C-alpha cells in the first residue's frame, strides 16, 4: 500500500474500488507507505521482509490471528500474495471463512498449489494468466482506472520515441527491447528509447547495472526512476509508442498504455491473443519486436488510429476497474 511502489502502487486503487461493495474492509499489507483509502478501510502492516521469510511469516500470521479475533471476516481476498495466502489458508479453511486469491502469472509455485487446494478459488485476468484450470478458476479481467489512464487526443506521428514503464528486472527483457530498437535505428536514426523504473530488489542490480553500463554510449537510451502512479499517465502520453518484451502473463503496463492511447508493441502472447498484432502477416501468436515495429511503421496515420480505437474499446469492456470490481465483489459475496 504505497503510491510510490514501482510494482504495487495500483493496490490502493484495488482496495478503494472494492470498498464500495462492503461495509468494512481490513487491509493487511507487508509495506505501508503514502496512501489514501476510503473511510471504511483500515490498514495494518506486518513489515514483511523478503530477506527474512521465516520471521516475516511468524509476524504476519500473528498479526492476522489478532485481526481475525477482533473481526469476524465474511471473506478474505489475497491480492498478488500467493505466499501469504498459503500461510493463512489452513486457518481460513478450519474457521470456514471464504478465501480467494488474485493471481496473474503462469508459474506454478508451491505456494500457489497450496492456495489452489485450500482456498475457495483463484481469480485471474485471462485464461492464460493462471497455470490452473477448472471450476476454482475465475476469469475477471484486469483493473485499470480509465479516470487515471486517460486516452490522449491525437497520435504522435511518425512513431520514433518508444517507452517502457516497469521494473528493470530480467523478466522484462529490456536488453531485448534495446537491441531491437538498435537494429531499427539503422533505418530510423532518430529513434529513441526511455525506460521508466529501476530494479525491484537488490538481487537484480547486476542485471540493471549491465543494462546501464551497456547503454552509456547510447545517447538515445534514457533511464529514469519510477514515477508516482498519478504521474505516470501524463508521462506515457509524451511518447509515440509503448514497447514490451515480457511474456510471463498479461502485464498491467500493457493495458495501461492501451488505455492512454499508445500503440503497444509486444511479444506477450496473451496481449496478442486479445488485441492482435501489428504484424499483419502474423497468423499466430509468435512474433518478434522487429516484426511488430515493422508492422506498425508500415501503416498510415489513419490506419493506426482505427486500430488504436478498436484496442481501446476492447480494453474498456474487459479491463476497466469498475467492471472488474463489480465482477470480483460478486464472486466474493457469492
């Protein structure tokens, strides 16, 4: 619960949107920073430390038990916290308290296996966002606030300035993004790339430093720290297109860029399946960033505008936060 978190700042939006459907909401978070929550929401922090999982687990469970004694919860919703959800799932099962987990990643961790077995269900964005299938999997879309990520008017053309917003971790493959643009710069020397966000933890500093050191002689590569969430949409709208290379799940950053009206270039199969590819010759979901860039640059300004409007309408129907909150609340109250 921190507006400045490069990964989890949207958690505040999730809490406030769901609070409209309940009389009282108690939030147990690992980290508490600057956040504004609805009047019926109370927030408690467990000070979870990634480097000391055993002690953090005991502290988390102890605080959870105190809260559950104080409040007879009707339902518990674990959001992007499979480890913590696994820790409390036996307690919830024993007390017969409904418990659901939100999870959007294709990896099948040990904690997720426990959650799948002991919780009432796993909510996810798309069928491809969960490694499990079956009656305990609920597909509800994503939760993007269109009042924050406002669609821009017009289109920057020609498209030369690319941006990516997200953590500078290996899974994001920023090296692949940079190399792809570098190849296209032979044809379009004015192309630029900006990365918004740094490594999410110390274990990824080597990857980050390798990227930064390798880009020292590339004046067209710009790296900035993460922005406060309410500052990100206006910053994104300064660029021509959003470029992305992670294929681990339907990344929220792809949808946020789509809501702002940016052309999104990605190799993410879930995004391509829903929104389509700029590579018109691509009949499947296998494409490269070079092919996506080539496909986008081959289109006229009018053709790109038509495609962007189509993608925006798809995003509004399936991934806007008000519809998401309504679908989630219906499941939690069932």
